[in-house]
C-alpha cells in the first residue's frame, strides 16, 4: 500500500507550552485534515499518534480531538475511506502552530464494486464496511439480514439482545437512559433523518434493508451522524438497491 506523505501547513493559533524545560514540556495540539484537491474538510478520518494513541475520528471541520504530547518528534497516521492513507512525522514544539494541518489525496473511484476483506461490496456501502471493521457500534450485514428474512427490525434486535425499547403510542421505538429519563434514539435512513416523527420498529421490515448499524451512545456515533437526537443513540438503516 502506497503511503502518502502529508503536507504540514501553517495554521491558526499558537499552542500554549508546558514546563520551562523543553525536554519535559507537554504541548496541547489538534490536527486538521483537508482534501488536497479543494481544501474541504475531511470528515470521519481515523487518527493515531505514535501507533499507540487513538484520537478517534475527525469532526465536521476535519479537526481531531485535543491531545497533550511531549515536545519532540511524533508519527501521525491517518486513514479514511476514499483517501490515500497518510503517515507524517511531526516535530512538536512550544512554537508549533495548532491545528497542525495535513492534506489528504483522494483516491480515484471506479463505478461498480470494490473489494473489502476479500468481499465485493457496492460502492455506496464502502463507508458502512469501514465502520463495521473499525467502529464501536452494532452492525448487521445483508447476509445477516437475509438469514432473518420476514422479521421486523424490532424482532431482529430483540432476538439478538440489542438495544432497549419503549412504546410511543402504538409504535415501538428504540430508547436509552439519559439523566434518569427515557430518551428516544434518532433514526437515519441512508444517512439522513427520516421524515416521520415516530419510527415504529415493528413496521420496518429487514427484507427491505441492505444493512443496519446502531450506536448506543453519542461517543460511539461517527461524527458525520452526530445530529438531532444523537445523544440518545443512533440507528442507521440502509435500504436495498433495487
């Protein structure tokens, strides 16, 4: 696999330093990912520092979580579906500007299918496969859904012991507990909010779905889906292509 060398760009604000000793100083820094093609934010990129510190995923501005690092050289690794993986050696000093910015090169995308883990996957599902292999949620693939044909989403979740449920009128909804109160999870269809105010899981047939992903807590929800009622968990339904 070719590894692209990122371009570190001068950025916005000076980082506050640590102790008086440069050797012992700890410096708070963030990293920002931009597309090399058009400078747009790269959302949902996975960042790791020194092969041991996972920073999670870049947010809607392409920025990582803050991290406090010892002054000196560090290796930052970045991966994102659709972009060339990046490995960059960064020298962190008191005078380093934050966020440290990297440019990522987009990969050319061919129409049809791609292969992930030896399996051909429709292009629209490549991000789902990436999250399934590296994420923190609960995932159901097309094969798993086919093996439970005829059931509703509620039937499937109940059989697998996934999630908690409550009745909202005559509808069965997915819930979690937040601050000692019942909180209804948001439901996204193909990554977008569903139009109906109430989503009855008993009426959602898995025969019509390509995949399902569920995140119980907002800390597990990928940044691109953190909207609406994400604090209460997020259920994402991917419909079958006809």
